[in-house]
C-alpha cells in the first residue's frame, strides 16, 4: 500500500511516498531555511506564501522521483497540526483538494506523533511497548506507545521546547538560525565544563521538563562575561563575547540540556520497562544526545537517519499507513487544520 504524505506545518514544504509504512519510494523536502535566516527565525507569512508556491511542484516531484502515477497512490496523509496555522492551511487544503479530485482516502495526522514514525522507516522497526522522546522546535515530550496509534503522554515541557531553547540560546550567542546545528558545531570547539548551568529540579515524581531557567542562566552568564547591565538588549551581548567564551557557553548549554533529557529518559525507562526506546524530532539529530543516550541507557536505542529526524513527509506517510490499516479516514470536505493540536 502506497501512501502519499504531505507536510507543511512550519518552514519545510514536503511530500513523500512510502510503501507499507516502511519503504521510502520518494522523499522531497523543499527547505525555506535561506528565506528565514535573514530574520533570525521563521516568519509565518513568508512561510505560508512559500508553501503556496512550492506545494504542487513538490507533490509532483514526489510522484516523479518514485516513478509513480496517481493510480499507484492508495491514500493521502497530511499534517493537520500542530504548527503555524497559515502553513498548515496550505498542506491541508491541498491534500483535501487532491483527495477529492483523485478520489483517494484522506488521513489527518498529528505532526508530533508522526515524528516517532521516522523510526519505522526501516526494515527492522522498533518493538512495542516503545518509549519515545520527542524533541523538536515546538515540542518536548515523553510518550509510551503500547501499539500503533495507542499511546500515553508521560511528560511534557512546562515552558520552552528543547529545540526552542537551542534556537534562543543560539540567537543570544550570535550563532544564527536554525540554532541546534549551530550550537552543536560551536560547542565542538568549547569546554562543556566551563560553566555550571542549572538543571531544572522538578522532583522525582514527574517526567515533565522545563528549559526556561536554563536559557535564563545562559543569558545571565553571558551578561556577566560581556560586562553589560541586566537591562541592555540581549542582541548586543554576543559582540562583547570572545570566540572562546561563545564556544564554552554553547558547550556547557548543550551538555546541560542533553543531561536533562537523558535523566528523564532513564527515569521513564526504569518506571515503565519498555522493549525499545526511540528519539524523534529535530533535536534527535544532535550527536551529543545520541552519544549520551548510548552511553547511559541499558538498552540500545533506535535512531532515524538525520534527514528523517527533522521535518519531512516520509514520517507522515509512514504514520498514514497505520491510519489506513485502522480505517481512520477523515472526510476531505471536513478536515480542519488545528495549530494547537496536542497528542492526548
Ligand atoms: O522537528 P523539527 O525539524 O521541527 C519542528 O517540528 O519543530 O525540529 C526543529 C528543531 C529546531 O529547534 C532546531 O534547532 C533543532 O530541531 N535541531 C537541532 C539539531 N538539528 C536541528 N537541535 C540540536 N542539535 C541538532 N543537531
Ligand atoms: Zn517537526
């Protein structure tokens, strides 16, 4: 069964065709990173406009790359939320129109849940029960899957998402957008022990996360090093820091956030004894996170290739296959984009 996936929740226009939820026949991602870099972050109106221009060529390219025609497509899966509303609307309206015109079943998916399915795009998929650490630009949560489509959220962030913390700290340190890869690269030149930064103490009984305190601690340390007052604009701090100070701050921040994430995965693992652990979302591309999980976890962990960790449509098509198996279609005349959709 071939599912066409469509993803436009943020700043990537993506389409892919996946066979039986695991074999990628095509995977097209048109990134808008260059468009948004000049603004230091994603500008919603610019993103939506670019999705409009790109979506149909990207869908066509996904068919062409897989040497497929519409007759080869058994269903269409699209991200219904969460994300930027203007961006989601382009993907959902396109998928609805295509489902009606091409007479295909339609599946409306949660983008965050779909991130987990990057790990099923493999000939050796992970076993259930499965513990997933989902760490993206908008979400940070631990989810226990008993089976496909059957899950329980164990903990979430109470403030910033992990990727958001990477992006904000990168901006503070003058490292540009997107922040995760920039922090990781700069951290390689610094010492992770240079500065002692706080891990949020939330008590042993919760699997929730909090990163805003860590972000503020980096800001205070940077202000101190740059010898600026607390009320001076944060955009002016980076210019007063040496390259070595920036690298040390990036390395100390990265180590602290990674340690916090691994602590929680270990706590959840001990409590729920899953058969496998996967990490998903853009921050799952982080090499230190992978290395620390491998070092500290008692079982081996499944990693998706880097390009499937960040936003893509193959993960949407992979989850769409399980919606198709379960018969969970949605009326193409009724599917609504939901910018604040939450796994529950
Ligand atoms: O999943 P994703 O592509 O988009 C969302 O659904 O949010 O995640 C994007 C996030 C950004 O915050 C980006 O800075 C972060 O993933 N990211 C990384 C790395 N690559 C991307 N964070 C840490 N290390 C990386 N290597
Ligand atoms: Zn994402």
